[in-house]
C-alpha cells in the first residue's frame, strides 16, 4: 500500500490477537509487526496441525522477523481461566494492553435440523462467549491503554431472514459478536475505548473457506492481507471518534485512498465471490 493510506503507525502498541496462528489473525499480526508492535499470539495451536499450517510459535517467529515483538500463548477462548492467565502474562511482560482483536471464530454452516447441539455449543462458546469474555478480561487494561481499540471480526447487523434461513445457529453466533460491538461501543465510549467490527466484502482465502466451500469459491476470493490492511487502517484511527462502526474491508481501504484491489485477488480479474452477510 502507498504511504498516503497509512501515515500512522502501531509502533510499540500492545496488541492481543485471538486465533492468531493462521489466516486473518496471522495477517493482522504480521501487518502490525511491520510497524514494530508488540503482539500476543493467542491461539490453540502449539503443535503443527496435520492439515493446517501455522502454530503460535511459527507466527511468533514471523512477527520477530518482520520487526515486531511476540508473546506466544496457548489459549482456548472457551476457557475463562486461560484467558485471565493470558491477560496476566501480557501485563507482566509488557505492562498493558492497547488493542484487542477478537478474531477467533468457529464455523458450522448447516440448517436447524442438521445442527447437532455439540456444534451449536461450540460456535456459541467460541464466537459469542469467547468475544465477550476476552473483551471483559482486557477492558480494565484497555481503559488505561494508548488509543485503545477492540476490533471484532464480525458482520454488519441486518435483521433479514435471508441471512438466517440457511445456517441459523452460525448467523446467531456471528451476530452475537456484532452485538458485542453495538453494546460495548456505547458502554465504553466515555472511557475512550473504540469498539468496532470488520468484515470482508468478498470471501477471504482461508482454511475456513477451503474446508466449508467448493474450490471455486476459494479461487474467487481475496487474500487475507486485505483484512489486515483494513484492520490496520481502523486501529490507527482516534479511538474517541471511531467507534460503533461495522466496517467492510474494501470500504475502509477506499476511504484511506486505495483505488485498485487487484493485488489482493487470488486470481486478478476473476469474478469475486461476495461474503456472507453482505449485500
């Protein structure tokens, strides 16, 4: 990206990112690392997964190589004790938290009759409860942070049946994250803590798309870097005046001065596949 779009920096910002061992979380971490940020790589994967790339340790090494500092922590966002311990370890290491990125998410795309309660409980405990719990644990420190932000990887809220009918449980769980944005942005406005959502306009080429959608969708997606650049553009904004927004990645970058998005496409010139909850 050109310098015009990103004059500000995340240098020395202390950033806690959940689900940071791969995909969008990893990309957000690496973009911040190039500024010289201090990043907590909080995710479940400590040992290599048989089918998926990335561990907290491999991403920590990439962060250090890119110019940032890294603190890899094994974290399951369903576990309250682990979250409290991870936050405590962050404070012990760096003395504060400036930014929380609630990126960890579980996906299960099925109709009502095809959704086992075990899956229902998983997506709610990761998406809604995990986002609420990580925010709750970090907020006392964010209130003392430097230009503090919470960024939830969650869709814009639109109470239309078409977004619910095919995968009701998943939509409710993602909208639960969006409702955290809606409520906390107003609740903590007086404290100067920004709370925003970011969602992609198109599908993003991640493992979740590769596993849950046909190969043609993956090929018609954009690279995770677009979400990282959009997140960066949000996180450098004044937390007192940028809160309660449901941002789409492309719109954020257009507002920052970007006009061409070809470099983000898996296959430049291909017809892009719109993401869920958009349109």
